[in-house]
């Protein structure tokens, strides 16, 4: 797709190797075959015309197409996530792979890993995107190893299966039956599954009529379009100093606005948990906990730098985009730096007539997650198609109802014993 000149070839090679070296240092690439594929495939050849080489090989998302409102419709995913998902799928020499959502680049990388005996079918709902991908694949020498299909990925690729692996590169609220029908019985499905607005790239394998996870990683994706789309429900709340916040509900959306229009004009209630997170420590599974157990869970967006009572915007950074909007109150996560600079402490801010109670409820969720969710195993996720039902568990389970009776579940580990320091803090309280 780009108009890269011959003079740029050497620079593209240098940047491609630098990107791959970084992925190796960060342990995002975990096999020689994936490393070789990333060093081989020209990522810039699949970007929109005019995209700077540095942007193509920075390793982050490359946005190829947006709608009139600036919403991304098609993009080359972050390189680290592509490497991880290919590893999740267990692709090897001779693999037959279906990719849902295309730019051409990821399909070419998969083709390299699958080798001359393998084949990739890549499907996209946008005919224009398919045309770009097919042209770029042809120019890069992959026309015989990758088949581009224009169609709704909800239906897979009829007539092309079965597949040893299926990789979805769009956020899926549900798992279509067509994908399972086209997946070989021993194959792996890698899908960015949305669970009440929170997404995980899950590597599923079939087991006794349901899907069980072998791996799961935090990620974010452009949502599925077409028959697999799941519309969100939006409510806008004005801020007293200008701007506004938007509540985005995916599951369990209320029929009417859950907050009064002046809720953000009230002084906030603030509460602190005593729970700390060291720098560079993952804690994103907290949002999965809230998505499964907190009524009123929603995504929180801001526009126009909304200034609220108590000072400052409702979201201090993009890392805390979720909230609880319920019974006329809004509560959301906040943090403060530890005095020694080693990490942060979790807290809650809340607005509304029952703000103190709402902040306390969020703090109780933080403590519950701390006891049960800090070490969520990668095999904690299951998917039960229509006609199957999860057995009554012996542990705590989050349940997400899907289309036509299907269910996704998360099994949380047993409560961990409190440390001596935690017991001492509890005694002080």
C-alpha cells in the first residue's frame, strides 16, 4: 500500500530488525520461527500510503482506515500482540489458518510461520480493505500462500476449512458457531473475547463439548462489525466546568440514564483501600472482577477536558477507563503515589447523593479482588456453546451471558491467605 522507494529498502530492513530485537528483549517473541517471520515480512508494505517508515516499525498500532468521526475501522495490530497471538495459536509448519479481520500483514507473518506447506485464509467485511490487503500480499509475494476473502467474518470462510487454527483480530462479543464448525477438533481458537466491555486474547481448545482456555492476555481491538457486532448503550453526563463524560454500557445497560444530570456538580467522596501495587506489576484483571461482579459496570470516556467538583478531570490517565454507575451515583478507580515512589495505592472517588457508600462499595470490590484475583490463571476461562451448561462450580465464577444461550465464565482461584503485614494492618484498622 505504501509508496516506499528503493532507497528506503535498507532503512526499512534496519527498522524491522530493530523492532524484532526489541520484541525479543521484551520476551514477546518466543520462537525462532516467529522471529524469522517478523524479520522477513515488510510491515510498511501493508500500511496506508504515505505512512512514515518509523511509524510502521515503532511496533504500535498502525491505523489504516477511520470513519468520518475518526473511529478506527482497520488497523495493523501492535507487533507484540501479533507475536503473542500467533504463539497462542500454536501455528507450525503446514498449518491451515483462518484469520478474521485483515490488513494483509498479520496474514503474511502467519504464512511465514506456517511455511510453504501451510495456507492462510484471511476474511474481512470491508471490500476496500480486502482489496488493499490482496494487492499488498501479491506485491510482497504471498498471493499463492494467502487467500483473501471478502465477507462477514461471523460466518468464517465457508468451503475453505477445516483449519488447524483460527485467529480473530477484531474484538468479539461472542464466538460464532461457524468458527467452531470450521475448526479442526484438535485446533486452537484465539479470540479477543469481550466480557462486559473488558477484552482478553484467549487461546481456546475444544474439550468435551465446550472451550477451555490454555492462555489469556490483556489486549484491545477494533470491535467486530456485521452480524457479530454488539452495540453499546451510551449516556452522556455534563461536567459543571464544561465538557462531559460518557458512560458506555455493553452488558446490563439500564433503560434510562443511571445518573442525574447534575451528579458531577456535587463534591466527591474519596476513600483509600490500603492496597498497593508495585511499579511494573500487572493488575488489569481487576477490571474483569468488576465486570463480573459490580452492578452498573461501564466504560467511562471523557471529552472536552471535563472539570468536575473537587478539581481535575474524571480520568487522570487512560489506564482507568472503567466506572460503576448505579443508583444515582458514579464511582471510579483512582490512585496515589506511594511516598517512596515504589508504586501506587488504590482508592475510589464517587459522586452523587450516596457517594460515600458508593466509594466504600468500590473499595470492598478492590479488597475482594486482592484476595481472589491477583493471580488469575490463564486456564480460568471457559466458553459453553448453546445447548451446553457449565457444571455447578466448587469455586467463585463470573458468568457472562452470550447469544442464544451460550455462556462465558471465569473461575477465580481460592482466597489467598493474608500476609503478616496485611493481618497487622487489619488489626490496626
